[in-house]
C-alpha cells in the first residue's frame, strides 16, 4: 500500500441534491455531478463514503451503512423506471473500515446492515455513474442529530486518510434548505422548480456570500474547518437552514481537507442553482491543486 507521503490525495466534495426534480432536470448542479464522475474515472476511484442528510441518528451516535449490494432504497415521487432499477454497490467491507477508524477515534459508531438508501445519494449518483455497473463500492454515514458542526468536522478529519487510497468523501445536503419557505407549488403543480417567481431576499444573499467566501477564500487546512463551522453562528443561518442536517454534510466534506497536511491545496465553487425560489443548491470541491481548473465555473449567480 502506498504511504501517505508518496501519493496524491483525492479531493473531497459537497453536493446539493436539490429537490427530487434533480433526478431528471439538468442544472449547474447536475453538471457538477457529471464532473465528479469524470474525475472519479480519471483518478481510478476505489470507493465512495457519503454523508447523507436524510439519515439522522440520535444522542452521540453515528451509523455506517454496511448493507450487502443492492440495499433497499426510498425515493419520493416520480422516479423514472430506469432509476428504480439502479442497483447500489453498497459494501460492508468499506463500511467496516470506516467504522473501525471512527471507533478508534472515540466515536460511538455502529454498523447498520439494513440501512435504507435515500434520494440524497441516489440523485448525484445517477448522474455520476449513469450505468450502475461501473459504480465503485460505497457506504453512507449518518448525520448526528445533535447538529454539532465540530462533530461532523472531526468525522471528515478521521476519515481523511482514505483519500490516499482513492476513496472519495462526499457530503450530500444543501446550501440553503428551508422547507418552510420554499414555493411548493413549483414542484407539486408545475413540476418545474427552476423558474423564479419571487426575488432573492437579502438574508439569503448574505448567507450565500458568507458560505462561498468561507470555502473559496480559505485554502484547505485547519482554517477551512474553522470557517465552515463558524457558519452555524451566522446571523441568518437558522433562517436559511432551520434544521441543519442538510448543511452538516458540507462540514464533513471540508473536514476531509482540514488538516495541516492539506496546506497549499485550495477549494473551489462548483456552481449552484436555485429551486422553488428559496432553496439554494450549492456545490464545492475541497483540496485541489491551485492550478487545477477541472471544476472551475464562473460565479454567474443571480445574486
Ligand atoms: Fe434532501
């Protein structure tokens, strides 16, 4: 096995999975998923460890999905047949490896061999690997229901070394995710979440700017970890993310690139799109070389 010093670590990713329409509607977010798929094939990725916003565990626990291949999956609404038939390459061995690393670091971690896989993983996966037969082995981590950002940062830090073994760390959630404010009729009646029918409000603009700056104006390393954890104390955090479970997978992904060993690497904006007026699907890559333009997109936001 190569040592840490003589191999290049993989980047880590935060993806927003958006509404269920993201299964079928192309957006800058789905373009980012496709780029991750291309990157994974180019780098010879051997596995993926997701943190899933839709799986929350109580007290101080974290669970790791250790299903055999083709676990149960749960979607909401209008799933095309070809996606229902998608088989998930879940891998108990990879799960056990993550479990042992987390236990060793003091986490109250346990394996869950009967976990149900949700749309937060299935949506990006279906764009990254349109043919499920080419998908590498995978596992999922739960979000902890106490919503402590430093807990999720540490999970990423503990699993960081997997990056040297061609294991991708991906958090799947959302940048602004407030189901109390979204315009539900866009999806329920019009079945199109992309058109804007209300202006973006000031609080959302401010939070978006703070989020993007925290990621792209910090290099990878401990400063990145501190910056993204501080976002939970942003004056508009609760208005943007009244339940933080969709935000914490971003902290996990940043945690994978928040060591002193990551100094000199940078992070990048991966594009975004708004849905149902108030939901912001933000995407980021962490821990790339300064001259790596493969994920570069212009910030052509509406704000
Ligand atoms: Fe979600």
